């Protein structure tokens, strides 16, 4: 090796290498290297966490040429970067780890050699020009592990890195689908016997699944080398590792290849470095693709980073030279990032670099706060680590990362309807209305500037609009004005679910707002699966009976009856009547959420609330689609009677208001005033205010359906297995595709085809929807819909071919 291969010139970033490398692998091997476990959320999160970082430079710092040297386990490294352990470098280049060792050696960087290296420890050691460490998987048969360790130690390896996140291999769907097997003749060069062709099958039978911290003592018995553990993701485990006497910790989620859904490594790094407190070195890997990423990791307390997949990309593109060039690139980028942020040395990269430390100089005598308290995410409420609460962030991140992509993801109103000046007109109209009703100037002032009634000051107007728009006759006292419909959901779930035996049922697929609100309250909803045709009462009844049989108490069922989010389905009139009857028979409430009804064209079916003869329906109201979302004004209609222990009665709305008083006190008076002004403009007929919007969204849906039909003529649609529903209103439709519509597919769609959508699986509390996507039509112009549909069709056709091959 050493000869210049074609392809290393003209490559300026690690991303360039990734793109160039792809063509050099067969699909199975590429997927084995590139892929992660499950829906690849953690794989994507690793990258996204670094993408989110914004470095904060210090200017005129006089720091001169940056010093990138660092010391790890008593050895000086020229740059705080080493190569992560990866199985079978021979997949990327016939020389495998021997070529990598030479490349890393040229840069003076350590290489962590995998238990499953494709070349012998001796040959790697002979080629190496920098420290070698051995990554250890502990087998059920300890003598195999012992022999590996002894052999590496004899070959001059300097440390052991025990991988602790792999009692078995993660569920790597790409490998399962490809039925991935190592190419003929490729074997782990330092292991004998055994069937290694399928890495996951081998791990299942051979890895020790019952390891505990005593394994560190065992390694100490068989070897004198320092021991690091790789795969720590919490401060609690970092402390346990210190107690077990480790010499170093590698914060890692195995590059998203083990448990999908665990956090990005960057997101837990500060927690772990705080827990370790400098007692031993902390290294981190996962998603590092730029010099700036290395600097961000150092800023959050890492001593060095490990670089994974990119090294294999370098190797595949140009063998030893490719890998060496790639390591040079990231080193140069690090030097540049340090110079441009005024960071003179590795040791001086601190949390202020990533904006994590208060910068104010304390006044003389003032109490100093300690820098970066390092709260542990694992010790915060579980909801903050729940993927449900992250789905929208992920979509936002994708949208920001690919600004030129056309996005069918956001369920937001079309911007073209908003006119800034109108806000003032609406506000003025409401103030005039108050005056006309006899309010004194002082009262008008208070209505705007003061705390207001918790239940809201525009309840009469909302009740009036419900009467005129929806034929629902309710007393204003049964309305609570909320901060958007989201608060209405939170109040309803908080009040109705009083303990672990109470059950919230949700129609599934389901709007994430309700599952998220439930999660905040430690409520796990019971999903009632929709059929292809939509919700069916028989399924709800079966779920209610099943919960009763388990000794639990079904309390409420959440549903969007009109043009549902996400599926776009609408509940027929007869089903509405049956649902109310079922609610009465089984003594449950129905939480009705219907934000799209009034912005849909044509005659709409009556709301559940308007058909409700027994006060079974709690209506969760939103004005975000009908008026504007920036107001954050919604409401809840809760006219149910509540009886206390002394037999006194009140309304559920009163109880909800009590809860609200401790969350938001009252909904913004200014927002209520603007909303009220809008309602007054149309004599409280929201339908009148929305005749133009309903027609616009109706057209958007029609155009989308026409464009889809154009892109997928009937025969082709059939052959591909692509189909979609045809909602008559609302913002969303559901499209079924013949491949896994997961985050990885979404990233490919955004990156290579410039179109973004929402994986339907986000909306299934119990799993499902893996082969469907949600398309939102509300936010785009007709031109964008046409272009976006064309791009989507290209993506679907290409992805279907890949899935078939
Ligand atoms: C193809 C491949 C093979 C890997 N093999 C191993 C291994 O044998 N042992 C191990 O501890 N980690 C292994 N890993 C995980 C890496 O050590 C590292 O944690 C991860 O790749 C870092 O993320 P990055 O690829 O985003 O840089 C492997 C990763 C890849 C991509």
C-alpha cells in the first residue's frame, strides 16, 4: 500500500469521504457499516446533537497557534483523537487494520483494535506507529477472552477497552432485511473456530449476557494493562465504573448500533464528566464528523474523542492514504476551530465555548456560582428522555438542516393569510366592544394589563361562537380559556386520571400532543387501533372491557373525529352516535379535539359535543387553525357535574380552572383581546372568518391528490404497492409505501431528494405505521405542492427499488 489511489484528491470534508465511499461497497456491507439499530433514532441523534452546537468564539485572545496536544493514560497524543474499535476493517480495504494502523501511526494517533479485527494483532502491531489498545468483548467462554487479551498484551498493546453496552448485538434492521453475512473468507483473524458469518447470531450465542462490574476485577487478574469501559451513558454508571476501579470511560452508544432510542452521546457528556470529576480520562464517540465537533466534545469535558465510521470511509476510498488524509482533514479542522474560537490549548476548551457557562464577572463580594452544575438528565423526569417529546424537535432539526427541501411535515397554517397590521385592528375592536358594554377606561386598562380571571375573559364570546358555528348550546361557565389546546389536554388528563388504575384510551394513530401530555403526567395511554377505514366503536368497546377485566377503570377516550391528525380520516355520523351511546353505557368521557373542521371546505358533520345529550363529551378547542396559532388561545368545554363529599355540586370546568391557576394562572389577556376582536369582526361566526381559508386548504388537498395521481398512475401505484387515502378536508393525508418509512429514510429523502415528510410511526403509541408517512398540505403553495410531490415520487420509486434489491 501507500500508492496514491484515485479519489483522495478533491475531498475536503469527512462527508465528502462518506459520499465517495458508498460506491465502493456492496449494499449489504454498506448497510452493515452505515446502519444503526431499530429506527435509527439514536444514530440520527448523535449527528443532530453536534449539528445543534454553536461555538462561542473569544476574539482578540492573543492565543497564537493552538496547541492540540493532550495526555491520556500517561501518553502524549498530538491531537485528542483516536480511531474507535470497529470490526472487520477488511470490509473496507483488503489490508484492513494493518492499513489503518499505518494511517493512524502517520498522524501519531492511537488505534483501538476490535476483538473482531480482520487482521492479526501481530501484523497490526508491526505496522503501527502509535499506541494500540484492544477492544474486548467478554465471551461466555472466558478462556477465549483471556487468550485474546494475553495475545494482544504480548504484541505490545497498551490498554484494554471493555465494551459494556453489548450483552448481545442491537436489532439492526438493515442487516436483518439484507440477511447480512460476512463475505466468503472474511473471519476474525484473532479468534479460532466458531461460525462468524452472521455477527448478530454469533453474539447471541457467544457473548456473556450476564456480566456485572466484577468483570473489571477479572480483567485485572489476567492482565496488567489499564482497563477502560466503553458504552457508559449515565452519571450513575460512570460512578459505578469509578467504584469498580476503571482507568478510563468511553461515553458511547456504539454509534447508534445497540439500543435505538438511547440518548446522543454529546447530550449526556456533561453529566458524565461532572460525575467523573477528573478522576480518570473520559473519551466520547458517536457522530463526530468535523473538527468543530471534537472541540465541542472537549468543551463539555471530554479528554479525547474516538472516530468511527469516517475512518472506514477513508480506508475504502484510498486505503492507508485515504484514512491518513481523512485524519489529517479532521486535525486541520480542529486546529482551525481552535484558532477561530481563540482556544489556545486543549486544556482551555471549557463549557463557555458552547455557551454552557455564565459569563458575567461577579461583582466584588458577590457569591460565585460554580460553573456548569452538570444536572443529570437521568435524574430528571422520565418524560424529558422520552422519544415522544423529541419527535417534533427531530423534524425541526431536519427542516433546519435541509433548508432547501420542500416540507410536507409541519401542520401549520399557510402564512399568506396573516397580516401584521390586522392585529392592531382586532385589539382596538375588542377595546371598543368593552367600552360599548359600559367598561370604564380603568376597567379596560385592567382587562389588558392585569392578571385576569383564571377561566378567561372571553368565555361568552367562545360560547356564542360554538352556538353559531356548531349548534352547541353551552353556558359560558363551562368554558375555560386555555393556552392553546395543548393546555386543555393537560388539564383534562390531570383532572380525570387520578391514579394508576385509571385509563386514558386514545385512538391510534394519535396526535402526539395528547400522548406527550399524558407522558408528562406519568400516564401511559391505551391505544385503540384505527382500521384502514378509521375508528370503529367495536375496538373501543373491546379495549374498555379488557381494561375492566384487568381491574382498571377506563375514564376517557381521546379522538379527533374530523379530518384527523395524523391519518386524515373522518368519523361518520352513525359512528359518532354509536360512540356517544358507548360512552354512556360504559360510563366514560369522550375528549373531542376538532381543530380542522372549520378550515375544511363544504358541509361538516356535527361535532360530538353538539350531539351530546348526556354530557359525555369534554370538548378540547383550538383557535390556532381558525384564527392564528401565535395567539396560543384554546379552550375546554367541560359542562360535566362534579359532586363533592358533602354533596355540593359544581362543574368540571371549575376544577380544571383550579389546576390551570397553578400552571399558567390565566391565558394572556392581550392574546384573548386580539382573538376576541377577530371573533367580533364576524359576529362570532368562525365559519365566516374561514370561508377563504377552508377553500384554500380544500384546494391544497385537491392539488396534492391530483399530483399524487399524476406521479403514480393506477397501474404503477398497484405494482409498487403505494396507496393513499383521500381526505375531504383538514391538513393531512396518509400515504402507504413499500419500504420502512423511518428516520433513516427521511434523512435520505431530505438529503438526496429535497423533500421532507413525517414518519407515521411517530404517531403510534404502541408501535405500528412503519410503512406509512403523513403528508401535510396546509403550509405550502400549490407550486411547492406540485414540485414536492414530484420529488416525493422520485424518492419513493428509488427507495422501493433499493428495498427490493
Ligand atoms: C462497522 C462497525 C463496527 C463496529 N464494531 C465494533 C466493535 O467490534 N466493538 C466495539 O466496541 N464497537 C464497535 N463499533 C462501534 C464503534 O466503536 C463506535 O462506538 C462508533 O462507530 C462511533 O460512532 P461513529 O461511527 O458515529 O463515529 C463498530 C462500529 C461500526 C460502524
